């Protein structure tokens, strides 16, 4: 006969678990990237050099991911790990990080209100979108492979 103490407890994957928090972080970055990317490409497509400008934005975005956003994503993932699986899911980013997100949204809106040409903004938007997508791989790597996949 077995008792409850004979079987190990299995922690269910819940919305409060680390994997869920990593998924929310990755989805947030991917959603922002999709919004920016669609808008940026939309502004660039009517331009004669659209492909070259999009490619330039992608190159800039990869560089931004590598040198700016990858460290930010690793720090956010470390915060999720430190908080543990029982932490509230919406706390996956710190208050400071949420403030940066809101500031970036506001800055994007303000840029659209300026006299900057849409093709220039398009390159910026494609670059930021690319950086967000590329750097979000940090969240997805930990989500799928666990903490042992640390570089």
C-alpha cells in the first residue's frame, strides 16, 4: 500500500511558475517587435530602396540585440529565476523595467508626432523590432531548456 508520502510531489506548471513568467516576457518582447516591425516595414515598402533600408534596420537590430538587449534579457531572466516559481506572474519584470517599457512606448509615440520622415522612422522601428525578436531568444531558451542552458 502506498501513501501520499511514498510518491514525490509534482509541481504543476501554473501561471505563477518560472516557465510561465519566461513565456510572458518572451511574448511581450515578441508582441512589441511585431507591432514595430509591421509599422516600420509599412513605412518603408513605398520607398525605392525599401529592401536596402529594411536590411540596414535588421543589421542595426542584430547589433542592438547583441550589445544592448541580450544583457537586459539575461538580467530579467535572472530576476525570474531568483523570484522562484511561486512569485506572482506579472512581477516577471521589475518596476524599473516596466517603467522603461512604458517610456519606450511613449518615445515611439512622440517620434511619430515629430517631423521625421516615415522612412527614417521605419528603419528605427525595424531595428528595434529585430533587436526585440533576436534578444527574446534568451527567454525562450530558458523556457524550453531550463536554467542549465545558461551561456
